C-alpha cells in the first residue's frame, strides 16, 4: 500500500469531542442543542441511518427527538409535523430522512422546513446561499469531505478536482465547495463520456455514485487524494465503496476507507450544523 489512509472514524471522534464541549457550554446557558429527525415508512437502510443520527446526538449531549411516521402518512400530515417543529423553540435543527415514499413530494417537504433549521442544507435558500458564496448550512457529506481534505494538507488552489455524481445532496454542493477553494472543478454525471480520462487528471477525486468498486487503480492519477462517498452492500453482506480500494490504494497518495471513511464524518457535520443553528439563534 502506498496511499496514506484518511480515517473518518478518527477525525470524526476528535471533532465530536469539541462539539460535545460546545454543546455542554450552550446547555449550561439554557440552550441545549435540539435536533428533530423525521422518518416516514420502514425503509431498512433509512432506519439504520436515522438511528445512528439520533444516537450520535445523544452521545454529544444534544436533545434529539425521533418522529417515526407510517408509510401511508399524507403530505398534509407530514407538512403539519414540520410546521410544528418549525415553531418549537427547543428544536434547532430538522432533518427529514430521504428518500420519502413515492406519494410524497420531497421538494415541497424540504421547502417547508424553516431555512434556519435546515441542518441538511437542502432548502433552496441554503443551496442558493452556498452557490453565491455565503453558506448558512453546508450539506453534511460534502462538508465532511472538505474537513478530510483539510486534514491531508492538499493545496486546492489551482488543483484539478473531479467529482463523480451530480446529486443535490453530494455532487453539486461538493463541486461548489471545491470551486470556492480555488480548485478547477469537473462535475461528471452518468452521461459523461470517457470517465477514465477525467479521473486520470484529478489531483482530488471525489466519488459519489453508488456503484460498487467502479473506480479502479488504473483510473487514478498517481499521488491523488481519493475520497470515496459510496457505501454499497455486496451480496456477501460486506460493505464496499464506489472505489476499488485494493487497486486504488497502490496508486493514490491519500484514500478514504469504506466503512470508516466519509460515513462517520457525515453524521459529525450534522451535529456541527445543529450547533451552528443554535449559535445563530442566540446571536
Ligand atoms: N438520505 C441519504 N442521505 C441523506 C442526508 O444526508 N440527509 C437526509 N435527510 N436524507 C438522506
């Protein structure tokens, strides 16, 4: 192995230590950070994610409430709950777990969250603020990736950064954050021709596609920083990323593992965003 490992587990643990301290300080002032998590339906993966988020909140000393709604919940019922949470001063952050069941309009639900409580950073107002260079909430996964890049010490000014996957949750905000740090950014999508040629140019490669092991060592520039956002479960039950770790680690300069890479960072940045929501609410 030539690449150095970027341990999300370690970085997350050290960040959570300072988050807990700040949470304790705010609690002593009468402002215990509060996060409300809403889950509609019984999607098993979403249940695991949501449980992990609530657990992490509790460990950090936050007040976390879990709102589990039936799969046949109506749009009006869900909007009514979001409205109540918007009005609750003990709730600083609201997260509606996606994807929602097909009969619900995710866009409308996200827009109904008060933008100052949108700790996911998915509201159009927060997406717009990020785009125009004055972010309020940065979506948790790309925010975590930026922290990991900081740890490597890579100079992003003028670097070639390639992001694979153009979702609203990861790829688009990731590209914007890298651009704001002075990188030359290429945002690839499922229609991109000659993906390998783009990857090969990347000093920083962020992969968020959801396809097991699709990026192999021969597609990576020697010494590149490779960030694997994918978490895929194989038929044998094992977890793997979008990057073929075994071949990539022989070429990259830095690489994130799966599990133990970006995953723990995403939840940590959710805690960070909730803290920031409290801090802004008492300014
Ligand atoms: N589903 C997958 N990732 C996320 C996330 O970061 N936030 C929410 N709300 N739902 C998700």
